[in-house]
C-alpha cells in the first residue's frame, strides 16, 4: 500500500495513484499529527499532491526521486 501510517510517521511509498488520496487525507487528519516520509516515493498523482498541498504536513524524509525532491517538496514548504 503506497500510504502506510505508523505511530510516528505517514510513509508515502512507490507510485501513488488517485485512489491513495483519501487514505492519505484520513491519515493526515488523524491525531496526533504526524510528518510524512517521502524517501521511497517515486510518483505522486495530482490528487495526492493536492492533499499534501492542502494539509502541508511536515516532511520527515525527502524523496530519492530527483523530480519530487526538486519541485514538489519546496512547494510543500512554501508558506505563502
């Protein structure tokens, strides 16, 4: 499963499709708030990206995939 919540982190792994947006949102809304670990993420569908941009969770680990690390993570940290 691409979205794998644990007690301390929400792991986003592999390729995340549109069907992963709701489980991610539910995990991000659960208490206590947990950062996301993107180290194993290689693809984000725009629905998943929209959830991340709306909630703006802390990012615990950066994705190894260069495009995500360069373009997506900075957008999540933007505090406009």
